[in-house]
C-alpha cells in the first residue's frame, strides 16, 4: 500500500498534555503505511487579515506549505469552555487564507476529542466539525471518537490500559486509513 502522510494537529500546547499523549499513542497503533507529522501551531501570531495584503509571518507560510504537502489531517483536541481551544481555531483560520488559497481544502480528516471530564470534549469535537465543513475537508463520520476521564485512562508511559479502548482506537485508525484511501 502507498505511504500516506498524515498531519497531526493538537489543540493543546501544554507540555504534559493528555492530547499529546493520545496523539502519540494513535501513531503507534496505526496501519504501517501511514506516516505522521505533528504540525506546530503554537508559534502562529493571532490571525489578522491585514497580513494577507501586507505579507504573512514566516510561521504562516511554513504551516500552509506543510498542510498542502499532506495526504490527510488528524485533529486531536481538548475542549475549552465547551468549544475549540483558541490556538486550534487560529491555526484553522491562518491556513484557510489568503482568500481562495485554503490549504485545508480537500484533505481527508478525522477528529478525536479528549477530556478529563465525562462529556469527553463533545462540544469541541462538534464545533471543530462545523469549521471543517466550511473548510471543505471530508471528515470521517464513524466511528466518532470521544475520550473522557483521560487522567484515569492512560498509564505513566501514556498508553491506554484498557484492552477494549485499545481495540476501539485501533479500529478507528484502520477506518481512518481506509477513508484516506478514498481520496
Ligand atoms: C481554559 C480551559 C477550559 C476548559 N474547559 C473545558 C470544557 O469545556 N470541557 C472539558 O471537558 N474540559 C475543559 N477543560 C479541562 C480540560 O479537559 C483539561 O485541562 C485537559 O487536561 C486539557 O487537555 P490537555 O491535557 O491536552 O492540555 C478546560 C481547561 C482549560 C484550561
């Protein structure tokens, strides 16, 4: 099977982030023809439309170029105040512009939300899906992936300790790989 490059966008900058650990775990159970590249989004200045006319920061140019070279994008995000963290929304906006040059366009995507709570980031997951629709990213519908109570689900090494969860996540990554192949 042809190798596919999947960009990972993580909605948390925290050094001990559960989302970062989950993202890494997903790369270890994914089909071997998928290779992963975590996209840096923490160095993007807040999007300002003036940049589109006056010149974009280097980090904007880098991110847009990186996304255009990808075969797919995996979003792994916490929920902040029942929505998408600002750092992630900013990255979506930055790479969607200048007008007519949306770097996300057409890239198959999947969404994983991760939370210490029991609602499992449902609000962030679905607000993100709303943006991905407008960005024209065909997004995997099923299985949906909401990971709650994450502080008690990962061991010291950042691995899931429940066999059923590992099975579910493996099935999710296999289905995402099949989804990517359709585009
Ligand atoms: C500003 C802020 C808002 C938050 N809002 C929510 C929320 O709406 N829903 C939720 O489940 N958790 C919320 N949390 C808790 C996060 O689930 C928790 O901080 C989680 O560890 C963040 O992911 P990370 O470990 O990858 O940084 C919030 C945390 C912060 C810092």
